[in-house]
C-alpha cells in the first residue's frame, strides 16, 4: 500500500520560532530515503515555505497558498492552479467600500506578485510585509484600484475582527475563506480564495497524481479540518485547536516537541516503507 503523508507547516511541523528542528529534518529525510512519500500543505508561498523548511528533503509536489497551487518541488513548475474568475472584481470593490485594502496575490505581467498600497496598510499588514523584506514578489502600488490587475488567486485581509467578520459571512459560501488569528502575531486575518482552492482538494489531486492508496495528514488549525476529512487518518498536534482535535484520528505531541517526526519515526519506520 502506497501512503502519502501530508503535514501542515506553521504550528505543526514548524516550531514556535517558525523553524524546523534538526531532529525533525533528519528524521523525515531518513524516512524519505527509505521510501516514505512526504509532502506539506501550507498557506505559505513556495518561496517562504522553502525558507522555513531548509534542509528538508521533500521531492514530491507541494501544496502551497492553502491549496491554490500544487507545485513541483524540484522544477518549481505549477502543476495545478486555481484562479478567480471575473467575480473577484466585485469582491475587491466591496472590500474597498468598507475601507479594507488587502494584500492581493496574482500573476501580473507574467510574474507572481503580491500587491498592496503602502499608505493604506494596517499595522498587521505592515508587520507581514516587513517580514517579507527582499521578496521578489513585493509589488507596492499607488492606486488601490490597481489591486484588481493580473490573474488573481489569493486575497489576504489583515484588519480589525469587527471589520472582517461581516466579509467572512458574506463570502464563505461562494469562496474558500479562512478566518482566523495569526498564531505568531495574534492579528486577525481573512483570506479569500477561489472555491476550488483548498488543502483538501489539493490533497485529493496530489493523491491521484502520485497514485497513493492512503493519505495520513497532520495539522493544528481549524482550517485543517477539511484536510483531515480528505485524508484517511488525521493527527492533531497537542497544541492544535480543540475543534481539530475533535475530528482527529488521534492527538500527538506538540510542534515544539517534534510531534510529527516522532509519530512518523515510531509508526512509519516500524512498517518498513509506510
């Protein structure tokens, strides 16, 4: 039986310092060398995911941007992509009318960019943008209407909960929306993606692409519930949201205790090739 193991990054595979421990890297790399099929599914882009997983040997496709893209980890070719249709313009106009000016991800002039208006950024947005200093995707613009340019696939709003909650209620049925506080800063985020863009759908696609019989997933957030539902087994780290623990196959050690790596070491290694 071919089993695909898929882990969330932040709060799950990464420790609280946003890094992977040497133990986790070594354990997973050893198991991969023995034939384990390992990937990760993250809200991060490939660029920022690779920075925090440096040293990890995961050669099969990766799920990034909460499932908007599946990317070949070797060639960095986009294997599956989900973009908004023209209805995204109405979404953006509505956000603007409520004084919400998000960070917008899209393909602009043939290149992947995240666009924002510096003079209209919230404190939380500035914190995020400053953490991406030197990122080649950075695209500051002067006119907020230019946020609608390009082939858009991801919208990130970082603002007051009271402002974002009504937008979440308005769009959660027609789009894939993630409404939660950032685990590092505590800032309120509302992320809006095309309906088909989700970790769950991407895992189903990846499972088919590489021909696996079983999927085992690991996560920590409420947004990982659908990921668990798409998997055959789902394990929540002990620091996970209580709602995720309720639907999990089991609860393992926390992210700061190398929970995923220790589970894999105990379970996968004992099975030979997982």
